C-alpha cells in the first residue's frame, strides 16, 4: 500500500454496505487519493478473519469493520495489532455507548437491521442484473458484477448466473469464442471475482448434439463437432490462464455444487 493509493478492507458480518459507504465518504475528503475498497461480507468466525488478515497484511491495508459479535471484535483487534494493521471499529463504540446509556445488553445479532427486506430486494436486483448482463449482452456489467462467469457455450453459465442471483449475488456471464476477442473489461477487474467454467469435451459434445436436436437442426453442424469443441476449450483455457481466475470443472457437478464453490470463495474473503 502506498500513501497515495490506500487499500481499505471492509469486513462485515452482513453485506458491509455501511462500512463501504463510510469508507467512500472518508476518501472523498482527500483530493487526488484513489482508494481501493475490498468488501468482504458475512464474516462470522475467527478462521475467516485469519484468512482476511493474511491477505490484508500483504497489501498493508486499512481494516474497517462492522462486526456486532463482541468476541469477533476483540479477536480482530488482537490479531490486527499483532500484525501491525490499522483497524477502525465502525459500530462497536456506538453499540457500547448505547448499552451504557440504556443499561441494556445489545442483542449482538449479525445483520439484524431489515434482514428480510434487504435480502429480498437484493435478490430482485441481482436477478434483474443477471438478465441484463447474460451471455455478454453488455460487457460493462463485468465492472459492476459480484461474480463474472466465463466459458464456452453450454457450460451452464446462464443457469449458474440465475442460481447465484437468487442468492443475492450480481452475476454477469461472458461466452468465450475463438473468433471473438474477449471484452477488455475482463482484464480490468480483479481475477478473484472471475470464475472460468470448463467441461469434458465428450460431455460437451453430447450436450451440444442434444441442443441441436431440440432446435430441429442437424447434429453434424460444426457447433457440435469434437474438433470444434476442442478448439474452443483450448482457447478458453488460454484466456482463463491469462486472467488468472479460478477454473471449475463442471462435468460431474450440479449447478448447486458449482455455486457452492463460488459462494465459499467470495464469502470467505477469496475475492
């Protein structure tokens, strides 16, 4: 981290929007300072904190957190101090002050404020986002997505996008085709939010042949030929390596299994 371009880790047991908003408001007070904010949501245990702090230490990041569980607040302060990291407890002092003033104990329930309403509206927003930025319709969605899926045709990008959307995760998906240059936005975002989907060539050949039958087309089309599929997979693999993203083989996985891998990564600070 440099003095001119600080990195702020926003850590929350909910979505982290409060801490991110405060971080942006504070950064706006410094002309010419470009702050990089990395939001890590749903942090609920010490092992998650350990993983986050290890990454933060590498970048000498500032830590801003909204954790309501007292044990986690104590733990993050203790570990951050050991690692010489700067921390800002956004909610803790106010919770403590209110407890003292009211002579009452706080509930210490993560994400208690408008939990159901927030989840509902976030899901609706995520579904609309997935539809708008499906199949590379608008590559600008890559810049605003929580997750970006890439892969050749019929690797379950769209079903996976919709599944993640129903979990409140804004997902864009981009098809990789040898004849079409990947959008530049793919190389401008963090590779940690990009996930490559791949599939066994034989299985993909079977899926594409069935797709052509459904459309009433001949199965001999180049789209379903094994040579064409191998060419596409090799091209996609090259792009994924260039980006440096996590690649998931979906051959023997249900959509739910692949989604679980992705959610574990983004919720545990793997972004």
